[in-house]
C-alpha cells in the first residue's frame, strides 16, 4: 500500500511541476491583454506607441510631418511594400513604418502615380461644396435673366 501511495505522490508531484512550469512560461502572455503598435517615421525614429487590446483594431494616427516630403501612408515593413489595412485586428506587437515621397517629385511633375498622393477627407465636405455650387449657379442664372 505504501508503494502505491508513493507512486501517486510522484505522479501528482510531476504533474504539479509541469503545470507550474507551464504557468511560468505562458503566464505573462496570458495575463497581457494589450499589445503595442509602434508607428515609426524613419527606421530609428518612433512617432507614436499605441496600446491596443488583443485582436482589436488600431486607429490611424494623425499624419506625421517631415520637411521636404509628403506622407504616403503606413506600411508593414521598412521597405514600404505592403500598405497596412487599419481594419486588421492586432494579434501581437506590431510595428508600422511611414512611407515618405520627396515633395520635389510632385512639384516637378516627375510622378504619374497619383495613387500615392495623400488624401484628406472632411466629412460632408463634398455635399456642402455641391450645394454651394448649385446655389451659386442658380444665382448666376437668375441674374443673367434680368
């Protein structure tokens, strides 16, 4: 009977050690509910660190500024090949890189790739501009009939 009890103690002790080791090595990862998204403006310059809940989406920050360059979006690698989709859920620590296009490329007419130009969206601006244009046209037509 004592041999049977000793065997049970050894088995439970072994299981306890395995569980303890598993907790030590995976505990910090399980306890962390946030991941850091790092926005880099250059390979060695951090623009912003943004904590994001696990599997949440990160919001796009305000565009950075760099003298003599036009900001052309956030990319997944320093070479700026794959543009980051802000609808992507963040599964781990993520680093994003700013793409810069020399401003002279556009002012000298050297670039034909208008997809790279940054866009700024103002909600409702197109509707307001359209209403103002129609009202202005109506006013001009009304004055021209007199």
